[in-house]
C-alpha cells in the first residue's frame, strides 16, 4: 500500500487488548482513517491488581477518540474508573442510562468485597465517584457523531441496559455485540437484529458450539435441585453477581415458592448490600425490559418479592436450619459467596448451584472442571468438599444456534470472534467456515489472541456532493468541468461555490487586494505599447488623477511619477496575469537604451510580421522554447505545445487554453501593427 496520511489509510485494524481467546477483561481497539475507538474496558475476574487489566500498555491512550461500554458486568467495565481517572485518556466515554446507573453501585460493591490490599486496588471510591462526570449517556437507537465517528446502539438482551454498538467510520460499519442473547427470558427482551448490515461483526463466542437447554427444562431442573437440597435439611448457596442473572433467578424462586406452600417456612435470602438500590434502578428502567414485565408493572411490581428477604450483612443471618441464599460474586473468587461456601462445603446436606459462566482462575471454575475433594480457604486452611455442586446455566449469552442465525441474518463479510476460551472459539470458527464453504456467501472468520491485530482493507470510491449555488445549475453532462471549492469534513466531500463557504462551513471568505509598485525609467507609453502588443487592449479609465488602465478585466495599471503600480484582487489566475505583466514591464525596462528604442520605433513604422512576432515571443518565452518550421511556429513550455500557423494566423494549445489566449493576443497585436 502506498504511503499516505493516516486519515487516508484504507486499513482497518481490530485488536483485542482483552477477551482475545479468553473470557474476561473485554477490551477491543478499532483503528481506521486515523480514528481510534475502544470497546469496553473490563477486568479479569481470576486475576487481581494491574494483572487483571487489559493489555493497554500497547496503546497511546491519549490518541483514543471514543470509549463505548456495552454493559455493567465487571469483565466489561470493571477497570473503567482506573482508565478515566489514572490515564491520559482525553476522549469521550459512552454507555446507556441504565448501565451508568448500575455501574456506580456495582463497582462500589466490588471495591468493598475485593479481598486484596489497598496497594493492589486499581482505584478507590473517590476515583469511582469522580469518573461519573466523565461518562456520557446514549439512548437506544440514538445516533451520535463525534470527530467523524458515527455510532448508535441496539438492545442486546443479556442484562438491563446492555447494548450492541454499531460504529461507522468513512462509510465502513462495525457491529460490536458485547455480551448478547437472542432469547427473551422472564424480564429481558431478546437482542435486536439490526436492520443495517455491518461490514465487520465483532461477536462473542462464550459458548462456542454448545447449545443451551430449553428455558422451561432449565428452570425445572433449577427449582427441583433447590427443593432437593432444602428438603434434605441442607443450605442452598447460589453464587450470583448482584445484578443481571440474580433478578432472573429471584423471579423464578419467588414464583416457585408461591406455588409450593410446603416451602413457605424455608427462607430465601438475597445477600447483597445493593439489593434495594438495584431494585430501584430496575423499576426506573422498566421500559428497557420485555413486554410481559411492562404490562405486569402496571398491576403489581414483580420485583417486590413475597418470599425473599434482603440480607445486608451476615450479622443479621441466623445460620440454623435449611435456607436458600443468593450471594455475590458469581464465581466465588472472594466476598460473601466465598465465605458461605467455606462455611458450608464440609456438610454433605448442603449444596451449591452455579448458575452462570465461570472463567479460568476462579473457585467456581475449579469446582466445575476438577470436582476437587478439598479446597484451600482464603485463610490458607484445607477444607473438605462434601456438599453437592451443580451447574445449571442461566447465563444470557448466545449459544451456537443463536450465533449462527444472527450471522446468517446479517451476512457480514468479516466475523471476528472474541470473549471465548481458546478451544471453544476455535471450534466455533471451524463450524462457521464449514457451514458456508459450499455456499455463495464468502465469509472470513478470525479468532485473534490478545494483542494480535486483524487487518482488513476497505477501499471505497470517493465522491463529492455538489451543494449550494453550484447545485442550482442545470444537471451537468458527462465530462463537464465543475469549478468550486472542495471541502472535506468527517470523511465527506462537498463541492461548493466560494460564496457558499460561510453557509455550509465555519470558514469565512476574505478578499486580498494585491498592490505592486515597479520603478521605471523608460517611456511609459513604450511600456504600455509593449503590454498591449503582448496581452491585448488596455482600457483607460476616464477622469482619474493618475493615468489608469485596465487589462484582463482584472488588473489595474496606474502610472505615477516614478512608479508603475499594479492593483488586483488576488486569485490563482489573477496572480498569474500579474506575474506576466511584471515580467514584460521589467523586460521593457532593460531595453531603455536609445538604440533599442529606435529599433522598436522602426519596427512600428516598417513592420515585418514574422520577425516582430519572433522577437516578441522570444522576449516572452525564451528563444530556446521556440521552433520555426516553415509556416508554423511551435512554442514548448512545461510539456505544453502552442502551435502558431503564420498563414492562417491561428493559434492552438489543447493542454492550456489560457496560454493559447495569451499567444493569440500577441499574434493579433503584431498582425495589426504589421
């Protein structure tokens, strides 16, 4: 590719700085036409401190134009306060209204429950509070343009406020799904299918080629498992994140308890200090939920539970007899869910139901993958794992069927897989390629690892829209030249008349009056004669204090006592005319000797057309550029050739009509004098 300015590059670079062949610390960087857009900035739940951050050291943060946050989960926004408060980021940050409302409470809770020292914490409560003023909000389907980057968002399902972002730069569209679900659940609508087709689709691959079990079967298995644990006298721990799947599970449990009176004496606790605040947010943004919830809210609030109590701290909990507790965080890496697991895991009557996706490096993932007989507590003590551990996924991510249907509907040319473990991502990539290998749909699928750039070329035709006064003219025919000022703004080109600049741009028009004074000693009549001989007639102004002439309908020649003054409004053409006049005036000055004057006067009285013409052209263009061939003269200047036919007194120059006009004037003047 030829070297051009960054903003003119046809290369789109998509680089995962997190979530590349892993789940966690989602962060995708887009670079195109000199613009940089970052998608999400999360932490890795299985790591701590700076190790949990995306690979942001690979990027000049000060050059990022926009940061778009898809939803409030920690692996997508958990490092945002650090990014906004402790880096050189100068761009704009956007998320939906619901995401911003929940972001504050969720990260505040994260700071409190993090089981690491203050020196390892990425940010403080004060940093979180200060970051709020640096976050702008966007409505679903609202189009925003910033620094030439257009973007808007669609409902993504997954959690309240989750958004899929469509980004458009110079006509190229990129859709980032974030985490999304195409299936409606008890409170959230399914992810939308955009009506506009993207050129590039950046899509999650969390579940690879796996299929989710039907919702009804999943809910029955969940409620049966909970009932079995409590009916055998055990305590049921359901580790969840404070917001998201927790609300779905609360709706299921409350309905099930209502339908089963035999369970009414067994308490259900929602152990979260955020419970009250989060429920207020859910009730505020009810319009972002599905139609069933919107209808029900008018009759009775489904989030006011009959059989579920809030548990703000463990001091309020009487650990006697069977119960159900939902506690955060969902992967039990720290916090209350970890404390309860360590307290209950040695009793075989108790049980744990892991209801969401778990990443590598967390206790939940360790329990599911290895079924260990013992675990190490946060204090370093070895604990026997005698309780039951069940995995019933309520994770609102797309499965293989949803993912392939989504891709088939949009038909993007390029699909980039992110947010998936390496093996699952590879299986999905292979399955997608196989699915379309015998079809006309030419799909390119990529599964980059972290910091591995995907480079895509998009070379579109550049066109300019004619606007203003130029657009009021008749429709031009093919190959017609249109003259105006070409204005580029945010990758769009407009051609307009100079007079329209103030109407369509922030530019103003200024007229520059050029004035050049040339000292002279030669007879001014001789100078005027020389100018008229070469350039055509001079028009004299009537009744002026100093003799004043007009030439080219653009330049005034004023004869003062010791100076000959040229005045004109500056423009490329007028400046060229003025340069030609100055050149001829200075040449005439060099011929100030009496002998030269007599020769010129003799030429006037006894004219010889060809000699006079050659002499004049020699003065004007240099003898080396003139070729005499019988009845034709050829003047060669900068790859342009002017032909003068001496018999017909015709002049032609296809490459430069202005040059042709100057030579024509010269020929006509010499012909008249001869």
